């Protein structure tokens, strides 16, 4: 059985950081490592943790980012991306699905298994993804204006690597709990340790 270590970088975090167009590694960079506890929930997973600061720039992902619809479930349930990124919405079920968002005011229509639709997210915010055919389906696209972010695993562990030294505001977002913010200072070549709790 694979153990989850605090200092282990979740694969989803590595993939998202790489896709975001974050700057290359530097000896002057540090990292933010920590855990987030989701009080009252059965899991600490799917909390988006990001670092905000004035003057940060983002580049849309240059590799394909996908959201699938499989077993009447959006996969992944929560997906953080940077502003300007396009997402390919797939359908792996043997029946039609639809994708629309009340916040984004877009409706991609319906399509069958094996087909897909693309949508570009150009404005920062949280966009609920719903299906008009299957109202029980729900997912969240979190569009960020920072290249430094990650997502917690079931234990609440996260890591944001390769962060330039400086002062940031750490933001932890959950679909069901209140967003929390706190200042953090990243030092060159060192991990900054963070422990955070979210509640309703």
C-alpha cells in the first residue's frame, strides 16, 4: 500500500503546476507545504490552495486539460486552472451528457459517447459544472490568476513547489466550506510549512 507523506508531491499538483506555465526551477525558489483540515466533511480532499500576490502573471496551459463524464460523474470533481486555459469536456458514458454553468452563463449543449466539447475560461472565478440531463452531476472549475497552486489529497496534504521567495496571501477554497486566507512568506531554498482548518 502506498503511504501518503507530507513531503510527497501529489501527481495532480505536479501536472497542474507544469500545465500552468510556471517559471523554471531556481535556487532562489522555495515551496509551500502543508495540510488543510475540512471540519465537518468526510474527506479533506479537493481543497484548492493558491498563492496570491500583486504582479503575478499567468500563461494558459499548453497541454490538453480534460474533464470526463464517466458513470454520471464529472472527473475530476474539482479542477484548478489558470485564466485563459481551455478545457476539453469528454463523454465516456454510453448515453448523452450536457455541460452548463450558471455562473459562466454558458451551455455547451449535449453530445454522445466519444465526442467532446471545448470551453476557454478567460475570467477568474469559480464555475459550477452541471448536466441538464442528469441533475445529480456537479463539478467545479476554479480559475486562478496565479501560477502557484495545488489541490489537497484525502488527508488534506498539499504542496506548491518552485515558488519565488517573497510574501504571498495563501487562499484555501472549498466547495462546501468558507474560504480561508492567511499571509505566508516563502524563503529561498526552504519549505514554508502551513496548517489550516476550514469550517462552515
